[in-house]
C-alpha cells in the first residue's frame, strides 16, 4: 500500500507498506489479523517475508497440533501453543489477533469490551517524520494541528533534534503536547546533548538508546529530566517489569505486535499500572484493522497519554477498511463484533499481491 508521503525515521525512509494479513476461517465464521512487520529488519529483527515463513512452517501448524486446547480455551491458548518458538512476536501477534477476532465476531463481542476498554473515544496523536528542512517540518506540523491532532511526536536523530524541537515550540507554543522518538539512534555518550531537550518541556523521549541497552536507559534517566519512554526494548510483560525495576523508563509505548499480541499488551498495561507508570499505544502504520484494534486498546484506563492512533488518511489515501477518522482530535472506538471493521473486498483485491491458503486438520 503506497503511503501518502514518504515517512523518514532514524532507521530509514518508507514510501509504501507491504502488509501481511491473516484471515482465520473457523466453523463459526472468520477473523482478521494484521502483522506489523515491515519489509526490512530495520525497526526490529522481524520482516514480512520472515513472518510469512515462520507462520507457514511453524506457527500455523502448531495451532493445528493444539486444536484441542484452542477449542477449549480459545484465543488465550494461542500464545501458550506458540511459546516454544523463540521470538517472532509480530508473527505470533498477527495469528492471535485473527483467532481472537474470529472468536469475538462469532459471539458478538467487541474488541474493546474484551480487552477492558473504559472510554468510547481516544485522543489522537500523530507521528511526524524527519524532513530536509525546518520550514517543511513546520508546515507539516501545522497541518496536523489544524486537523485536530492533540499531540505531536517528532522523529529525531543526531543532527535533527534540538533545532526542530525548538522551531516547533517557537512556532506553535508551549501548550502543544510534544514528544520525540529517536528509534535507538543515540548512545549514552550523547547524554549531555540529550539533556538539552529538557528546556522544551517534552512529554517524553522515546527509545533514545539501543534496544538491548536497558541499563544504559537507566543511566540516562538519571542524567536527563525529560521522562524516558521505552518502545523497542519492551517485548513482554517480563521485560516491562524488569525495565521498571531498573529505573530505565517512566513511561511505556505499548505496541501489540512488538510484544506478541493484544493479550500480552494488556498484561503490560497492568504491570505498568501496578507501578504507577503511564502507557500509550504506539502505531506501526497499520491499516484500518490494526488501527481499530489499537483504538480499543488505547481506551483501557492506564493509557493516560495520547497514542500514535491517527486517522487512516495520515498514511493511506485509500484504507482497506472504511476509513478511521478523527473528530475534535479523538477517534471513536469501534463497538461492533470483533475488530468492528472488515476489509472491503474490492479494495483489498486491488492491493493484494499474493494469497496463500493453509488448511488445518
Ligand atoms: O502512527 O502508525 C503510526 C506510526 C507511528 O512513528 C510511528 N511508528 O518507531 O514508533 C515507531 C514508528 C515506526 C514506524 C516503527 C514504522 C516501525 C516502523
């Protein structure tokens, strides 16, 4: 699916998204899962072709082997059946999502109710990429603020950090909820430099250091006043608990794909809440399917910061579902059975490059 404009982060520039979708067909109906892996292993080690491979060769067959457990316990059995395979959380998350959606649609329950949502709408933040110049950035940010987004996240990297933040503050004022995301682009040696961001009253600095450098984040947190938020480093409820214990973060970005699924995402929400940490829902350029699911997750009580839950048109001219929109800076949480949205067959067909059917016995 082509993006409406190139999206540049510290790890690369994306102009299109190759989306792997799963459709689980059961005796009672069907359900949809969206895999958030990108084409290249730049954000994390997973990538689309690898997720297709691991699903086909290991994960989907494991569900067939565990069909008795699946029948008895439903979607919560998926993670347990897949646990013996290391990693591949985005692939596992997509599979669990499809199974859970099928189950909820068949019984008329909504994603929001199932996860424990307490709000009918969620505040919508937007993630703004890296640009070639400050004037272009200011135009883009101005456009999103005019569209009603309630929080701006600026992607940063060495050489594109203090200046864009200062420029956005000067042009749009101190009231704009503003945060930055480095996607692992710095090292602990940059601590003094990063502390200069303290002047700009940011909500948080997201994932400044390497994914595995949790101890480094704890050291950094002692040297900067701006709250440290972890994204890439948090891959499970256990890793969230460890990072919190170490003092590596005071906020967590929860992305269901990164942590192995929506059910694990809820667990991380619970762990964070138990420690008094704020969480917010991240985005991975999802289609309407993942976006609808994220809106429901973002409506849980501990999601006290606006998420990267932007309207479909932030990334796609034509979404594969009815477009998700924002009104007065908020997105309505879908209430229909399952995800509450479904791919529109003609639109899905038009962007489909290949399909594969796996029969379980
Ligand atoms: O709103 O869906 C969205 C995108 C939010 O910036 C966003 N995602 O690091 O959080 C991130 C980033 C990302 C984009 C990560 C693409 C991986 C791939």
